[in-house]
C-alpha cells in the first residue's frame, strides 16, 4: 500500500489552499456543474490529505457551490435558469440596499478606493479573464464598501460569486462582447462619485439586468 500523502503545511493553510483552488475551478467552469467530487481523487490531484479536502468541500457547501449528497459524498452544484433568476433578483435587491447605505456613509477614503478600483479594472487585460475578474469584483464590492453592514457585504460577495459562474458562459459568446461594458461601469462610477443615489442604483441595476437578459438565453 502506498504511503498516504503527508501535507506539511498547517491544517488551516492546507484547507484554505484547497478551498480556493476548488472554488476557482468551480466558478470558472473548469469543474462542470453536477460533477462528483471524490475525496480520494481530489487529495491526490491537490497533493494533500483527506481532512483538508473534506473541510474545503464543507466550506464550499456553505457557499452554495457544492452539494452534499447524503452518505454519497459531494458534487458541484447544478446551474439552471431558475437559479440564475433567483441570484439576479437577490443581487438587485440586496445591492441596491447596500449601495444606498454606502453612498449615505461615503467619505473621501471610500471615493479614493472606488476610483482606484475602477482604474485598475480598466487597465486589466480583458483577455485574461481570471485576472480581469479579480479587479471587476473589487470594483463592484468597493461600491458597497461603506454600507456599514459586514453581513450584507458577505451576502453580496457570495451572490457575486454565484453569478460569475453564469457570466463565464457569456464571456465566451461574441454577442456579449459587443456590449460597451466599460461605458456602463463609467456611468455607475460617475453617479456614485456624485453621490446621486437614484442614478447610481439605476445604472447598477441596468448593468445587471442587461447581463441577466443575455445570460438567461444561455442557460439550459
């Protein structure tokens, strides 16, 4: 019998590494919806022990990215048009609430961070989808950062990640790339910096619904 893989990193860092790797692979579609996640296979592929894999899968279950099967292990959460619509509706409702509170509390430090996040997003190479996505999320979360509610921010972040799984579909479609997403982001930024709550919310919701209308056609 082969000697079990011995993970020399701390249990916490090993679990974190496995969690981030699997999370990225699921969100980007490298591990497709519905695929079984076998602990014995994953511990070899990720060069770690069974415990970090099991703990990472439990965390991903809490993130709604993995389903726990009673007595049968884990699998990647499925995607569906109904789920996408639910995610979109929740994002619109919660982010409008967060954005209004964020603008009400906004100060110079918040504005500087938002403008910088927008600048880095615009400079990022859109052909490098993974790198661009990091900056894209930072911009959207920077909009909400002053809302004063860590719980609300955590929900918004989780919904963002769930939505990204669907947007990776659109990123491979030519008709989606013809949208002037940069102009949409600029309109959101300008309204937010001007502290125009209604315009900022309208611009953000229009941005999400344009993506939503397209993605709904891509989801089986």
